[in-house]
């Protein structure tokens, strides 16, 4: 998460994205990092990883900003977690996407 990078999660089934989380493998320093959660070019929401007090095991949740239409997903869609790389100190983010089945 401390580099300008992306991770992707494939969708199996269909539903509406109702949440996302990231857990850190190590604390980050220098600045907060921002993760934009996207379906294609549409933003579903954002996750702010605060560097103050962060450590291995720190969990951060998404703030939803996309409409339900934007958050609707179907089998074969791919959701991107796009880090702005603003923080320093190498830390791997493990991502979870929460989808309410429809």
C-alpha cells in the first residue's frame, strides 16, 4: 500500500458491494495512504489508511461514495483497490470485499 499500486478481486455471483476492508502487514509512516475502490472507471468508495498509530494488523474500512447502480456487481466483474502510494515503509495490504447477494 506504500507504493502507487493496485490489487484486484474477481466477482463470483452477483450483488451489491456494501463494504470493503484492508488489513496491514506492517505500520505505515510518512503520510496517510488512500485506497480508491473502483469498478472499471467508477468509484465505489475510498479507504484512508492513517499512518499515526498504524501497525501490523491495523484494519481500515471503506467509506461508500458510489450509487447502488455503481456498486452493483455481477459474475466476471473485477473490483480494483488502487493505492495512491502516499505513505512510506513497505506494508502489504490484504483486502476483503463485502457483497450482499441479490
